C-alpha cells in the first residue's frame, strides 16, 4: 500500500466552503431548501425542530434520476469544495437545509452501510481542524441514509442561532463511564458514548487511529455488526453511537441529527404529531429499547 496522504491544506477549508457556496448558489447548482424552526422541550432537552417550506425542487430533481444513479460518481464540479486526501473529497450537500452542510465522500465506491475506516476518520479530522462542526454517519437506509455511496456529513456549530450549540449538550455532563461503555442517563434508548481527546491538535492519521479504536470498542459494546443500522455522531470532544430499529415514526423520518436533538418535519401535520408524541419518545421509538444495563 502506498503512502497515505492528506491533501487538504490546514486553515483553508472554511474559506473554500464559503467561496464555493456563493458560487454554487449563483450558478444554481446548490438548491437550498428553506425552513422555519421552533424549539420543543422534553426531558431537559430543547429540541430544534425545522419545518420544511418547499420540497418541490428536491422532488422534481429526484424524479429525473435513475434508481441506480450515484450523485457522487461523478460529483457535480460546481459543488466541489476540496480534495481532503487521496481517498476522500469534500462537496456541498446539494439539497441543504443547514447552511454550509458538507459531504465527505469516498473517491471510489463503497457501500454506505460498510464500517468506517482509518481513512474515513482521517478525512473527518482533517476537516474538523478548520471547521467546528458536528460530523454524522447514517449507516444504512433504516438509519436515514438516502444514498448508497459511502459519505460522512458535517454541519457547522451551533445548530441554531440561539440556545446551546447542540440541543442534547445539557445531558452529556451526566454521562456515566463504566468499564464497558459510557451511557447518558437522560437518553431512553440503547446507545454508547465516549469522550475524545481533540484530534484537531494531532496529525489526522494519528487522531484517526485513536478514534477508530474507540469506534470499534463502542460497536462491540453494542454488539453491532457491519450490516446493522446505526447512527454515529462525532464532535471535536465526543462520539455517540445509536443503534436503529426503524427509519420513521409514522411519517416522520429520523437520521443522525435527530439524536443530536435536531429534527425535521415536512409540514404542520407532522409538527403536531411530534408535539403530541414528544420528540424524545419518537427517538426512543426509532431506536432500540433498553432491556438492561450493559
């Protein structure tokens, strides 16, 4: 195997993201979906709930695509942000709800439900060094993945103009660290949590090796196999893995961001369902019930 390389120059990503976003909006490559948002509180978490204003442009574009269409091979040049490494590139999310939403994609095709690798985490840390964000991975369709081509996603922090950087942050300080895995008492579904030493201060492959080891430890603690659906969330400070049982609660789809406390509904009818059921109860329903403490 040849020498692994990080191609992204330190200190350049955030400027590239802003410049490419302006270009992609001007040329029509970036089709942002407008939203409104409000907060819905349950169990000590002020959930950020976005309400989509217009999904028609995404529906129209999807109808034109063949079922086997892969938007990442090739990716749209107008969405390209940066070469991260010899295995990964960074592009803008074409149908973004959050500003500066990026996709970290593999150059060669890999299945979205495959396990993350050293190279995946190295690409992630290369980006986080210059982009303070929340990285997430939807492992499989049940976990909210819409494309088969392997990709991590990253959105900037804070997730909303007001409130905490991440809605579930108030619960994290209560995390308990037994020998097998850390748990967060306020989360009523199966999960595993770990604190991270900031990889931003280390070379990406050095940080990636430590993160990969913790990732594998959490998967093992949860008895998750490569084919099992789960959501992964990572910041500069911590990692959270949540196994999944269902893609949706009624008509409300949930991906990794839901477990950060950020949910998305398509209309006021779904908003009413969310308020009546409670956002934490919805997450419990699409996660895996806790049978006993591990």
